[in-house]
């Protein structure tokens, strides 16, 4: 199950990077920059980036916990 979370996390990160590139494209038009639109796209992209990194962290922690099969010593 953690592989699905990790793949979804990486997909969200890639989609967020595409949105960041699109937002920077809105600002790069020097004759008429679209500042408000770029701000909205950037906020959405940062939310997606944060969610993607969170899913990657959770799946990595699940893999580490699953691979820790040493017997507990008291």
C-alpha cells in the first residue's frame, strides 16, 4: 500500500512543479504580467507540493517501519 502513496506523492510533486512553471510563465510576459493569476496558481502549486512531500514522507516512514524486523530486546 505504501507504494501507491509514494507514486501519488511523486505525481503531486511533478504536477506542482508544472504549475509553478506555468505561474512563472504568467509573470514572464513583460508587456502584461498577470500577477493575480500567477499568485493563485502559485498558492495552489505550493499546496500540491506540500501534500506530495507529505505523502512521500509517510510512505518512506511506512517502509522503514516495515523493514525494521529486528526482535525487541528488553
